[in-house]
């Protein structure tokens, strides 16, 4: 019996799309502090902002761990190649998440566990 793979689609949730988009975009300027600020500023019951800010914070934690790993590996020169790759992946995924959140969707970053 063949089973078809299930594809996870981003959910559309009612809420303030501007704050949800800014919760992702703020990570480009203030890695952890931006998403934490928007998580605190989210109105009670604004699920869109809250879930997007948590996803953004989770991703920034993963990026931080990747940067620390690259820093350790820079002693053998492998990490020097990883720094620009991590930066480009961070920039692209944050921009995609910002656009999706502005459309009212809860964006889940790929390969990012729920830490917060």
C-alpha cells in the first residue's frame, strides 16, 4: 500500500500582519531581541504575531548555534566557509518569512525545532 507524503503548508491565521512581518524582519537587525520584543508586545489572543515571533526566535537560536559551531570550526578553516553560507541562508529565509507573515500566514522555518 503506497502512502503519499503529507506536505506541511503554512497556516493562515487572523491577526496583525504588520507586527507578524516585523517580528521576522527585526531579526536581521537584532537577532534575539527583535523577536523577543514582538513576542512581548503581541496583544493577548493575537495568535499570528505570537506564533511568528516564536518561530523567528527559534530560528535565530538555531542560527546562533550554527555560528558558534562555525566559530569553533574556523580553527581548521572550515568555519570560514560556513560564515557566509549561514549569513545568506539567514537573510533569504528571514525575507521569505517576512513576506509570508505579511500575507497572514504562520511561517515555519525548515529544519527548526520548537525550542520556545
